[in-house]
C-alpha cells in the first residue's frame, strides 16, 4: 500500500483551509469527525470514522476517541493567537476555525505525533513555512494504540 492510499481518507480534510478545534484534535487522533446539521437542532448528527483501516476495531476506535477528547482538553487549556491575531479571526456561525497550518504547528509544539505530516508536505497538501516545524514532528509507529502511549 502506498502512502497516498494509506492516508486517502485524510486528503479531503487536508484540502480544506480551516478546521475547528474539534476537527483538528480528532485528526490528530487519526479519526475523522463529521458533523451534519445545526448543533442546536434535533437533526444534528455526528459521524466518527478511523483514518486507517487497522484502527477499525471497537477498542482502537473508542480509545482514539478518548485520545481526541484529551487533545480537545489540551487545546482548551492553551493560549491561541494564530499569526499574532485573536483566535476569533475565522469565526464561523457557531465556532472558531483555525488554519490547518496553525493547528498542525500547535500539535507539533505539544509533541503530538502526526505520522501523516511528511506525506502531506510531500504532496503539497500542507505547507509549514517560516519556522522549521517539520523537525519538531515526533516519529512514532502507528500500528497500535499502545505505541501512542510510549
């Protein structure tokens, strides 16, 4: 399997310019969280899928959701001033949005492993200009959840 095939489900998200904190934190946990409808209406729904096929077991899926929520808590306990402006620079109707580059830079500063980052940079789906943030990326195997804890 090529790297492109491995990260195929992430490609659509990397083509977007803006992410919410929840979308970003779930992507960091190798999950895709899609919300449909107005969060304040009855027709609102949430779908969560794994990015990698090997994470589809119930245990892996649930453990990654816990990890994603841990990242959301860490995000909420952090100061956010992307590009020197207030974090509300890209407010949506109900929630703030951040550039994907800001989200990735934040994750790297917090030592969150992003095993897809090299592929995303090589395929020009993300660009980390300015600082050499790529060198901050921790390397980790992603075959099992036990690896994330190491």
